[in-house]
C-alpha cells in the first residue's frame, strides 16, 4: 500500500515536470516576451540589451528552464517579470483571496447540495427530485458572467444591499471582527455566482450515491425495520454513502485553488484567475509556471484521492477486476 | 421614572447648543476618490512604470519642469533655466524651499541621482530612459544648480525634465531599487505624500502641507482600483467615487438615467489618436502609393461615425498634430468623406473594377487586405474595424479583420508582419515626431509601416536641431503640409475624454496630457462647501 | 412515473430549436453585418425585434447567426473532444491495468495543463496551415485540445461498467476474444454515451467560446457571436438590456437543452438509477 502511494507520488512529480516543461516551451514560443515593452520614446539598443540580460531573456530556452528548475529545488519560485516582485509574495497576496472565495463557494455548494440530494433520493423520480434536478440543471446552464452581471446590477446597484466590487472597504477602520464581516459581505455575490455552477454536479452526485445506498442491503434492511426512507437517508444514508461521497474530492480540491477570471473581472476580486490571464498576456513565465504547479498539485491530489477511494468501494469494478 | 430624564436631557441640549455656536475646530478637508483600472506596475516613481504608475508618480513627486494646461513648460522644482544658443547645454537653477516629504531639502544631488537611476538598466525606467539617451554629462556645481550637456542640439531639451525626482538619501539606501524600501513606500517632493497601497484595492495619498506652492486643498486622494470601466461607473453612481473619465457609452447612459444626471460633466481632448499603419515595406504592394492611402481614408464617413457611434465624443483626426498641440498647423483639416474621389483615385492608381465584380483588380490580383488589431478592453476598436470593412466595400476594396492578443500584435508590427494595423497612439506636446516618420525609425522606432520620404526626413532632422521657436514653427508647418501630401498613416479619430465629477468638486482642469500629469493638476482640486471629514 | 416531458425530449427539443434557428438564419433575418449608423443602440421595436447593437446592426440577426457560430464551434469541439477522449477513455476503462494507468496519467497531465495558455497560444500564433483555417475552427481546435478530458473520464467510467456487465462477462466466459466483444457488445452500447458526451460537450464549448469572446480573445469582428454581444452589453452599464438578455438567454437555452438531453440519455443508460 505504501509502495503504491509512493509510486503515485513519483508519477505525479513526473507529470508536473512534464506539464511545466510544456507550458514553458509554449509560452517561450509565443511572439514577444516580457522584455520588449515600449516606452513613449524608443529605448537605446544598449539599454534594451542590458534590460533583457537582467532576465536572461536572450539565453537559450533550455538554459532558462534549467535555471527555473534549479531555483525551484531550492524553494525559490522566482521573480515576476512584469512587477519585479517575488512570485512568492505575489502568490501570497492573491492565493488567499481565491482560497477564501472558493472555500466559501464550496461550503455553500455542499450545504445546498446535500439537502437537495437527500430530497431527491427520498423519492427518486418524484416531484422534489425532478424539481431539484431542473433547478440545478438550470443553474448550471446559466453563463456565469451573465448571472454575475445581473446579480451585481440587482443587489448592488438597484437595491444597494451589497457592495458592488472589491473585497474590502478601503479606508475604513474596523476591528478584526468587523473586517471579517466586511470581507464576507463583499464575497456574497461572487460566492453565489461560483456556487451555482457546481451545484448541479454535487447535488446529482449526492443523490445518486444515496439512491444506490438506499437501494442496497443496508437501506432495505433499515426499511424492513420500519425506518422511513427519509429518516434512513438522514441518519445512516449519508454515512454509508460516505466513501463514494468522498470521491467528490476529485472534483472539489482542484476548485479550491482555481481562479475564475470572469468572476474576478466583474467583481474586482484580486485572485489567481486574473493573475494567470494577465501573466500569460505579459509573458510573465515564472508566475504562470508557479500557478500551473499549484493547480496541478491540487488536481493531482484530488484525482489520486478520488481514484483510491473508488477502487476501495465500487463493487462492479471489484467484480470485474 | 418620568422626571428623572428631563434634567440630563436639558443639560445635553445646552451642551450641544454651546458646541454648535462656539469655536469648533475646522473639520479636516474632504478626500477625493478617483479610479484606476489596473494596479500600478510600480510605486517607485521612475522604475518599471506604466501609465497608471506615471499618474500616481506625478502627484507624489515633481520634476524640474512640468506642463501647464495648454501644454507649455512651466517651472516646478527648477525656478528658471537657460538653454545655450547651440542647444547643447542646459542650465537649471533650483528653487529654494522645496523639501521632500520627510522634510529634507531637495538639492541638485537628488537631480543627478534621479538621472543616474533612470539611465541604469536595473531600474527598468522604460518610460524615461529614452528621453535621456542624448545626455552626455551632468554637473552639479552647487546645491541649486544643474548643468546638462547633450550630444547633439536638442531643441526639446526640457522634455526629459518632467521626470519625477527621487531623493538620494532615501532611495540610495536600497540595493535593489525595484524591490527595496523606496519602491514600497516612495518619498517625493510633490503635493501628495504616499500613505498606503492595498494591492488590487486602492492607493491612498495624503496632502503634503509643506509643498512649496502651498498645500493641496483636499485631505487625501484615494485611488480605487477597479476591474472595468463599468464597475467604476457603478461606484460613481453609488457615491464611492468622486471623479472619473468614462467611455462614450457610459456617458450616454449617464445622460439618460436619473442617477447619472446629477453629475457635473465636461469633455476634453488629449493628444492621442486612433491610427492605421499601412505597411509600405516590399511585402505588400498596395500601400506604397500615396493616392491609395488617401483614397482609403476618403471612403470613410468619419463625421457620421463620430456623431452616432461615438456619440459626438470623438472627431475625425487630421494628422499627428491634434489641435490641442501648440505646434499644430490649423490649416490642415481632416480629409472629408468623399467616396467619389476615393473611387477615382483608386482607378488612377490602376485598380479597376471588373464588370460584374465587387472587388477592384490590378494585373489580375484583387485588392484585398487584412487589418490587424489587438484584443483589449478597447471595445471601440472592434466597432471601428467592422465599420471600416463596410465602408470600403462600396469603393471596391475588400478588407478582412484579424484580431490577436497584444504582444503578438506588437511583435508583428515591429517586424512588419502585417498589411494594415490599427491601434491608438499618444503624442507629446513637443513637435518632434522623428520616431514616427523618419526612415531610420522603421527598425527600432515607431515607423511600423516602413514609410520613407526624403523631404519628411530632412524636415524632421532640421526640426529637432533648430532652437529658435519661429524657425521651428515654419519647419513643422511645412512638415505637416508634406505629411498631408503623402498621408503615410491614416489618423482616423481623436477620441475625447468625457469626465464625470461630483458637482461639489471644483478646480478640476484638463490638459492635453490628461487630468494628472500637469501643473497644477490635482493640487487645485477642492470641495466647494465646507465638507465634513471623511 | 407521472406523465411529464422526459428530459430527453425537452432537451432535444431545445437543442433542435437552436439548430433549426441557426440553419434557417440566412432566410429568417437580415444581414447581421449590416451597419446602420442611424440606429445605434435602439431598443426592441417593430423594425428591429430584438433591438440594435453598438453599430446599428440588428440584434436578432446577430443572435441567429451567432447561433451558427456557437453551434459550429460547439459541435466541432465536441467532436474533437470525442475523437481524443473516446479511444483513450474506452481503452482505459475496458482493458484496465497498465493501459488504464497510462491513459489516466495522460488524462491527468492534460487536466493539469492551464487551458488559457493553449487557447491564447493557438488563437494568436501557430504554423501557417493552422492560421489558414477559419477562426471558428481554430477556436474549436483550441477548446477541443483543452477540454477533452471530461469526455475521456466519462468514457472510462462507462466502459468500466460495460466490462463488468453481465453480457460481457458471459461473452468472456464463453471464450470470446477482445475484438469480438468490442464489435458485438461494446460498440453498439457506446452510441448512447457518445451522444451524451457530445451533448455536454456542445454546451460547455458554447459557454467557453462565449467566455473567450467576452474577455476579448475570441472571435474577430465582424462575425456574430453570443459572447461578443454579451461583451458589448458589459460596456453598456445596464442601459442596453436587450444586448444582455437575449444572447444570455439564448446561451442559457442552448446549454440547458444540451444538459437535459445528456442527462436524460445518461439516466436511461444506468440501470441502477430508477426511471
């Protein structure tokens, strides 16, 4: 078992290395780089050359990549080519914002999906089930930038209940509790938009897992004992469906560190989505690579966990395997 | 229970009464909140600066000179200057009593330090380094005098000296200028001192009470960083922003909505234009003939487009010397809308319309080209391109559109890998446009189309080395006439800057370089009523 | 089960409606590129049923022609995703073991890859043969290259199930070889998953294209696209509601139709789920 996990980690590292190499190669092959920005007057050739030399931009790509790997092994994520700040510092600013946003969205998603899933599994095909499915499918189909614009217009502009954009009210002096409350208020709309998208998937997942469990031996036995379906679901179903439910981790963990460019643009949230977009456009390779690593690690962790759990549980797979 | 509260209430009322009539301390001056659409790339005032950083820098620190509202030079930290007759030596005399935000006096050594930093590649001062390329040496015989030597006669010798000054005793301590303490907390000698920066959120500047020309009349300037123009506009409606430039679409919206009509508004023009570079290198055959370049512009009904789509907030451009430039020749007017002349010019140049076809041909090849444009937040660019395509079809020209992202666009322009390329361009108030038109500027300059004309080259060289203003005016008038004859690039529109402001905020003036980078600029802003502190 | 419209019918009808509108677009509406500077940003009226955009072009016309763009890109992307994902996912699910491991690692690598880099790269540069293709095709290739992993994973799951199904087990017990099993048992049963995958693929590709056009790196002007219309709406600050409501609504209906269709078929496939 331990050997299997070690092997998995080794392959994950190889995957990350290959992906980072490909991203590096792709970005380097695009026209332009971070050292060719123009000012209002053309720069003298020697000045331009010295500028580029600072970033080693004229060295062969292999050397530059090797340099990045060497720095990475030492724990140094490099310097941003556009803002000249350390990548670690940049990430330290943007990543917590995205984490907070995503964590809240995931909580809302789970808190809404579980009751909906239970309702659906209670009477599969029934009124609640179909209503729930329709609602979540509709939510999933709404383009996120559309809902963002509409919600923003309704709640911030028209009704004025919520702040328009940003993550904090600048210039205000609040105690730490007040600051948290202020931050949460700013996150309501972005979280609502983010949560809507994944709700369908999670609800369906919960519902299916519960239906399978309920139809299985444990469920039948409980109903034979006189327990109502709903009661069974709430008290035992979730637990027994627990392991399959945990395979949801493959879906949730990557979403924890991802950034949504659209949400960030519309709501003015300084997260990793807009950082990635700007960095690609600016050819800021160290930042793009660092962000790729982070989301890559999260994706791999999620899928590995999900796969391991599925292997333990799925009877059809075990039967066939 | 009933009578117990009357006495304290009465006492309270008396106290309030006394407080209201008595000598209450003056409330702190109100803040002004403005917007930026992007984080400043650097707070270091001169290093790695983009347009946003430059706006902030101009409030935090002064240069030796600046522009006034008409684009002429005015003394700032330098109280006077002398340019030698040969144009190669410039002597500044610094003003007394100018201090840094920490109280230390500004001296000539700081000027020398600033220049040294700008010319150091490690500072990455792309916005300023080009201006100082011709400075050979700089002397500081005493604390109040700076003598600059140029390699050649530099008629616009004052232009580099708008650069914000930085203090040697603060910035000199950093081993890495761009990431050191100064870049995190800049110290300047301008009307506002840097207070704080919350990335992605805001930059806060505080009024500097010991500013040499007098303290600003507002308390703080809070620069909110918003993602899009629309978000800024919504913030303006909600009262979170006091002053902002808007797009034509938002301007129209503000005129029709009840919330929007309460703002005071004005429109001004900056020294910029929307232009099309025609590739005249050997790669493309069409655009080497000036008649064709002229014909393509004649086919566009620019007045109508400006009146309808831009809502009157733009006008056809005539040349690279907009009317706001002190050097503009007023006799050069924008080309009219004349599709008949356009068609006949194309006929003259050999492009005939075969019977039954819609696209002109010459030697069996159709007149079809691709306009390259850059993806960005300039939504107007897409509309201009689509409109051009529709306008050129009736005169028998087939234009296609290709949109690529910014760096690709820049790279293709520089390497002349395009047929026609459309983008915005800004001009300085100085008349020297050598980098735009000279033959040598095709490699490494801004002459992306590879235009070349002997007379234009000669006039450009003469203009930048003639110091006498009258002679210069003659040269540049002749240049503008010659440019009108050959139309090297198409200057399509000048887009206006509409500005909305809280009606109680006064003293907001505009210059050809915008609301910020001139004197007095933000220093003159004030609230018309005695506001409460914010 | 109570009498109600089955999701397959509902979804299929919506999708069919959009397809029909897109196909009939040239006959139903005026020229979507026809600029009319005198009617810039007009609300819906008898002359322009859905209003006009920032250049006076009829929104209804651009909506229907935009449907063509969205569907073209949607189907092309869906097909490409299947082309890449079906063989890989099917092989992984059916053969299991080392094949599964290798395929899963490959799928994971692609999932880790930042899609935005690929999109921007393919849309701006590339070998001449790539640039010669029309823009919607280039976008479809970019989206397909990034987005084939959900199709692969879904196929992997489905073929795993099939591997363990009674029919296949019986066939194996009877001594049938792999080719025979694939031909007689798997291929017929993979039609439905393909349709499901395609349905979801079209919906998500349409959304992705709209998002790209919204942030400005998608379709070049003057081609009509729902994302481009929504992008115009963004700049209008809520005044030109018709620029947001109709394209957004159309996109919503398309994605809804695709998802319902996909859901419906997928639910029918899985015997454990009650009807």
